[in-house]
């Protein structure tokens, strides 16, 4: 009564219709992966490598905005000792380091 006979008929030959309907969603997912997910993963990997390479004497910036010099690095621990001012040392977790401003040269062996 409310639907005309032309609209009431089923779709004929809809074997490829499902794929055509999903193509825009697949295209959007690929664009999101390329523009958002992949760069985020690359940034996370760079940050992890940067944190793993911190040595004594490096100048670091914490996520809270404090700038200090690393005075002690304990291998196998997530904590660093950072000197913010003369005789002011704090412990900072490695993941809370947001940037390494200046890297020091590695100490050469005297052999």
C-alpha cells in the first residue's frame, strides 16, 4: 500500500554488490592506516630507542617540562637519577623522558 511495486522487488544478481559496497570502507581504513597508525608506530619506536640509549651526562627533558642532566643510570631498571640543579637530584622513570636535548660522547676505553 505504501511501497510501489518497483521498490518492493528484490535486487536481482547481487553477487558483486557486497564487494562494491565494502570498497569505500576498505579505502577509508587504508587511508587511516597510512596517515595515522603507521606514523604513530614509527614515533613510538623512535621514542623507545631514544630512551634505551640514554647515558650519564645527557641533558633530558621530562614530560613535566623539567630540564636536567642525567647523573646516574641503572641498567635493568626503569629509573634514572637526574640532576636539576647543583645538589638537587631526583629519580625519574624512563618513560617520563620526553626528549634528549644533548647527547654526550661515549667514554673511550683506555686499553
